[in-house]
């Protein structure tokens, strides 16, 4: 029997027109549910003069007010404690607490019911199936299971697929590598930062070549690295494995995935989510490919604390081509390329940390770690880039190409500081490589 390439063949290959109708129906349903059950949302929509009967077609959706993270923060710790009045179900129906990582401020609490939790793992099942996970896989999850949603739903989805899941919870990095070796694990999930960190520890502290271990596929999330081609290549070379990207968020869900045909692009799961891209300047919705904007997203089936037209601040753009894998779900070109709140202007030019990462990781003589510090001398912005030289590589070997590539890819000049391999900070989960000191003054 020929193997089924899709997790849900009906939805993943549905014609766009039909998909849009499905999205509209689902939007109407979740909007009505939320309007009737969340005091917070109802008062927001009432002040905008919108009721459920006003959503008659796809165009009407654009008039629904957006939700910002700060709005969710402002209601929490109120009744029903601790979530506040966006909660659409009785408190006793909540089965799971999670919170955002708080990288951009006070963490936001996220309640889910059991139905929501099953929905989370269903969304992740699309991701894993598309990336080649099958029941025969033994999946190792090197993740500190805690209050962050991170790979929890990936764990359950892998079980749902029939894979054998090994939770690598409180083990340290060396113990995790030994466990992968001992059990011949075939797949794993982690942030790009940690995938590279594990490879570094295996090679340089344990004398184990990770490419000789049995891992053949890796799913990354939490950072954009797996959609940055030079970072993807470093991970794939180190582990001798295919590396795939996935993007999701605590308040949203697991909304996108890279398939095995689309290097550095991600399908939006359009059966479960409605993604709109808003032009940052005109605030109009961008319909076609080729223009970057920020993502406004609706989770079409999430019920406890709904996510309706949430301003994610992720910068994305539609790809122009359909994917050769046969999925009709549209593709985000190059994955999530940045966030509207960390794409900062330096000397009047937009600086994207992902573009710097792309350059640093493409140069063979440099280590995986780097740090960018933006500050001000008088009125002039300055950017310092700290990089590590690999052993036996000198500054002269890399300086010309590094400066040249940075100028071409980012249109900015840098003061570059070179460090010995191993001297910049290492991170276990998400890295903090970008520092803007101007904001403090
Ligand atoms: Zn595809």
C-alpha cells in the first residue's frame, strides 16, 4: 500500500475557495462563541459596533478589532482568577495552565480545556506527519517540561501518531546525548539554539560525533533558525539529519509547518487557523505574495481563551508558488523572518537579527554563537557584533568576507569583536543574542 503523505488528506488538499468557505464558517462560529461567553471580548466588540450577525463574508472579518498581547495582560489576575474575563468556559473546565515566556514583558497566562489540549496535539500531528514522523520512530524530546507550552504538544502529537516518545526532561545535555545514543532515537524536537548546543557538547566535551548517532530528523521551534538557510545547514551537517521548521505560540497554537519539499518555507494550517498579513505602514491586509507584513491570526477552534485576530507581531509574507507536495495550504516564504517589535531601526535602516544570523552562520571559520549590541555614541547609533573564531582560524581569515556579507545583506556597518571559541554565552532554550541598549536611555 502506498503511504499516505498527508495527516488529513481532505483538508490539506482542499481547494483554496473551499478552504476559505470553511474558514469563514469556522470564524463565524468561534466569533459567536466568544461574543457570548467572554465579557472582555463582548465589550471590545460592542464598542466597535460589531456583533456576530455582522460577519457575513470574508471581507467582514477585517473589521473585527485586533487583540494585542498587552490587552490580555491587563485582564489577568482578575476574576475568574488568574485568567480574567476573557475566559469562555467555567473555571472547572480548564485542564491546563501555561504561560508565555515573558521575553517581551509580563507573561500572559493561557488556560486550555481538555478539548483545547486535544486540538493542540491534532495541530502538531499535521506538523510531524508532514516532516516524516511515522509510528516506527523513536522520538527523543530534550526539553525541560514546565509552565511553557514549547514541546508539550509535540510530545502528545508524536504519541498520537503512534511514535514511541522518550521524554528527556530533567536530564542535562550530556545525559540527553547518551540517552539518544543508548536508545537509537530517530527524531527529536528542540530550539535551533539547543540543537547546535547539543552538537557542540557532543563533539567537544564528549568526543561523540552527532552525525554518527541515529537521529534522522529534527523539528525546530521557538526561534526562526530552521528557516535561516545557513543555520539550517549547520544543524543538518552537525547531526546528519533533515531539519524542519515549525512555528507556534502559546496564545495562538501550532499554526504552521515546513513540509519535506519546501526548504525554509512553512505551510499555514489553513483548516485550523486564519492568517492575515497586515501592511505595517498602511495597516491594510496584504492579499498577494511578495510583500512583508505582520501576522494577524485567528485560531478557529480554540475555546477556553480564544485567539481572534491576534496581533502576533511576527513578520511574514506569502509565497507566490503552490508547494510541490500537493498541499493547498498557502506557504509563508522563508518562515517567520522577524518580529515587528525587534526589527529596529539603526541609523535609519531596518535591522533584522535574522539577517545577521544568516551571515554569521554562513561563514565556516566562525562558531555558532554571536551577539549584537546596539548603542548610541552621542547622537549616532553604533552596532557591535561579537563573533567567535573557531580554533586555528584567525581574524584575517574571515574579516573581509564577514564585513562584505554584512554590508550586502543588512546595508549597515559594524564594529566587529572577535572572541576565542567558547567565550560567548551559551543558551539552553531560546537565545538572547540581540541587545538594544538605546532603549534604556
Ligand atoms: Zn509542501
